[in-house]
C-alpha cells in the first residue's frame, strides 16, 4: 500500500478526514443522517468564514469581515475551485480579495487605534491585532499582501513580471491546485485568529 505524499497529508489534515475510499462527509450525511462539514475547499472555506464572523460578532459586537453588498454577493455565492482557464482564475482571485481584504471592517478596527492616515486595510488589521489583542501574525499578514498583489497584478493591470512573481508565491503546478492552495491558506488565516484571539476571550 502506497504512502500519501506529505503535502497531500497536510491538505487532508486540515479537514480532519482520511483520504481515499469514498467521502467521509457523504458517509456521515447519507448513512448516519448527521450534519457534517464539507471537505471541498471552497465549501469548507465558506462554512468556516460564516462561523468565524458569527463568533467574532458575538464576542465584539461587530464583524471583522463586513457582509458584501447585494451587488457583490455573487463573489461569495459562486466561489469555487476554478478550471484551468486564466480568465476564470483571475475572476475567482478577485472574488476572494473582495470577500477577505476588501471587506475588512476598517472603520471598527480604527476605533482608539494608533495608525497613519495613509494606512490601508491590511496595515490597519496588523496594527489592530498588535495593539488591541497583543497578537502578531507576520505570516498571515504576508499572505494577505501576496493575495492582494496577485489580484492587482493579474486582473487590475496587464500581466507582466509582477504577476509572475506574485503567482509563484502560490504556484502548485496548475491554476486549480494553486487556487486550492490559496483557499487552504485562507482557512488557516481564519483558524489562526480563532485559536489565538477568539478562544482567549
């Protein structure tokens, strides 16, 4: 019997299920008639995102990620692993940026915060976590900046060397696997803040 590659083990460990021999989620839902979280990365991210925002609101009275406006809700509803077409990949990366980075609740985070006037949302998040929660997550902040760079160099401008550099930071061989990697890091982001901040409240 073969051994699952380490990288794949890490992927399945995120969902806490075993790889192979059918879907554990399908078994639990279909045969045991019980609720079970999805294992497809996009569905799992959306479930984690919703649960996280609810927990944050219950603890602090506001959401860390503001709900999308009605005109932008399709970015959340249609979030999925893209096919291997560049156009679809660019659109899905744009959607994830809108859901996470563009939706950061900067107004609430700025309350009684020391910051510079030209600080953008990611810097505000960094300073908020450091000043209000005495928490520093350089790897998480770096991920957000890389994701923003991927969007800016990919869908906002003509592609060039900047896009290649941004893409290489996430590259897993093809566009679907690369976006899956981005989603897994997004789930890790939510889990990190949950474990280090929400579980201490």
